C-alpha cells in the first residue's frame, strides 16, 4: 500500500465533492455521513467530471446526464451509465486524508 496525503480533513465540506490531482489521476473526494470516499473523477458514461455533480444518499450524480454512482463501491446506480467508476482506498491519519491509488475502496489491489 502506498497512501499519500491529499488534503486536510478540514478542507472537505459535508456532501460537497472536491477534486484533486493525485499523481496525474483526477480524483473526487467526498465527505458524507462522517465518512470520506474517493473515486476517479470521470463519469463512465460521458467522461465528464463527477466532482461537478451532486451528492445524496451516499451517491454522486453526474451533472451532464444524471447517472448516479455509489460512493462506497463506484457501482452505477442507474442509466445512462452501466459501468462502475473506480474507487480508491481512503484513510484519515490525524487531520489528513490519504488515498492509495493502487488499492480500491474494497481492498482489491490494482
């Protein structure tokens, strides 16, 4: 595992997506329900930034066509997207949020 600092936890606002470049990968980080999630910042349907979408019920909605993705798994929750979005392992270390691009949120190595 290779976790790296992305931001301070205080930089995140509840249900407000935040975009970060992590080693050349665009990542959307979301604080919701007191938990932090990280996904690739690109809708699997239209290749637009999910970080510009809305968060509700532990999901994020693509602003362009309304596809929703589960923040925990990256799974598509409805059309037009049918493919999931990659997730990343996240942890809090003190006041920092760290992400591991080599591991999914489900603990699977890439």
